[in-house]
């Protein structure tokens, strides 16, 4: 059996209760997420249930796309996101493995590639 250890989040941002300056669904701390590095990201609701996990070569741009794109699996559920966690993972193959593993282990609600059990 293969043992996979999920990396600890490097950055966690939470939706502001009263966002004064936010124009992205209540999130004001996107500047804390790296522009240049790759990794995985996880969206959670206010009950800490995993909604979505994804991977990216450049994290900040990809995460923001999920809040702007018309083709994102999150397009109808953006308002549910209360917390975003980001883990830096350099290797693209490792990112792929983590994404699939996390989506299935934690039953990410809106991941299309989640395997049926």
C-alpha cells in the first residue's frame, strides 16, 4: 500500500465577515498567495467541508480564475467558499497525485474527477 502524506498548508485565507475592500467573494488576502510557484489548493465551506481541490503551476492566478471563469466547476458555488488553503508543491506529477488523492479521500463535493466508491 502506498502511504501519501498531504503537505501542510503554506497559506490559509478566510472570507471576511464584513469585506470593505474585497471584490472577490469576500476574500481580501489573495496577495498572500504566491504568483510564481505551483501547488495545490483546497476550498472549504463554513462547516470545514471540502468543496474543491485543484492544482496549478501558478497558484494565485488559477485560484482567482475559479472565482471569475464561466467554465469552473465552482461557478455556481463560489459563495459557499469560506476558506482557501494553499500547499506549495513543485513537481507537476506530485500535484496531480495530491489532487486526485485529496479529492477522493475527503470527498470534495465539486471535483469532477472524484472516483465513485
